[in-house]
């Protein structure tokens, strides 16, 4: 039987959930063939509505090929990745890789098919909750200092809970005792947690892009002007409310607090 095999995505999580997954969904709908998608452990939710999913631990090969999609990727890296794809795809009639997807950094996939990941199985909780992504990026100037997160959360009213998301190695944990550490949970669980939040707060990042696909309002900031169209429209297919705090990576606590006022 004819089938499609889709290779692991090599890149940032925001691009995976907002560009790669919708494009694969479109390809499966267009070709009307069974599809198998290979992805990292914990990310099956991005593909399970339209494909059979094979989850794998990130391998050394995949880590070495992180830049295969960009001009920084060397010929040797690309060849290594293509050799892996050829071997892993087996007898699939059609093989799709991220290299096949040509998009500009400011644009989105052609004819994407988006999916709402919000969990409707979760019973509403009566404790008001906000979600935060205190990103700890390898580019340190893009991180909002932990002391500012602590200061911001001191201004959150009594009775609120805070859901801290992201990965264990790239998101900070504020000291506020109301913070629940949900970093590193599978996306299915993350969608459930976000379904009970009133908004998510943080710098431009993949978890915020995923939150928009869960129909969660976003309070965000960024030092890159190109991120504006992504949050306003390109990566916001369900038109969720977004509040842009400031055009830089280090807004003041008062600026962030004021932007959150409509939700707290």
C-alpha cells in the first residue's frame, strides 16, 4: 500500500508546531495517503490527528543536523541527514523532510491545515491560573531576568496559581510558592494545563506559539520586529487575543504588569 514517511523536524519548537505540522497535515489531506511521522518523544500531539506517530529520543545524528535547514548547515551535515532519511524511510512511496518545505522566515507554510490543541476533556478549575514561560535561552540577552519574574509574580493577587512551562533545561523556575513546575511535560498534558489558564506570559518562544494553537491569550515581547506578524496573524490562525508588551527583550516589570491587567 502506498504511504508517506515524514522525517523528524530539525529546528525550533515554534516552527515545528506553527509551520511544519500544519504543512504535513496539508500534504496528507492533499495526497490522501497514510502518513507516518517521526518526532521527538512528547510531541506526538502535533501529528496524531492525521498520522501514525513514531516517537524517538533525540539522537546524536539529529542534534548534529539542527542547522540543516539554514545556510549555516554545511554540505556534510545535509548529506548525513539525507542518508539517515533514505535508510529510515524504508519502502514508503513518498518521503517528506523539512528540507522540502521552503518558507521565508517571516512567512508561513503554503495552504496550512491548523488544528486546535485545546483540551475539552479537562474539567474547569475554580482557581484562577496564569501560565508563564520564563525562557532561559542560549542567547542570554533574550532572557527576562529571574528577578523580574519574581517581582512580577509578587504583584499577582492572592488565590492565583502559576503554571510554569517550557523544558527543564531552557526555562527558569521562579521562587514564588504558588508556582507549579510543569516544565518538560508531554504536549498532551501541556494542552490540558493551558486549557485552565486565563493567559500565558513570556518572551517570543515556541511554547507561546503552541499556546495560541490552544486558543490561549498571549502577553509577549520580543526584540525582533519580524515576530510581530507571526503573533498577530501568521501563527495565530484562531485569532486569539495577543498583547505586545514592548519591542525589546527586556521590558520593565511595570510594562508587563500593565499588559496583563486585562487578565489578572
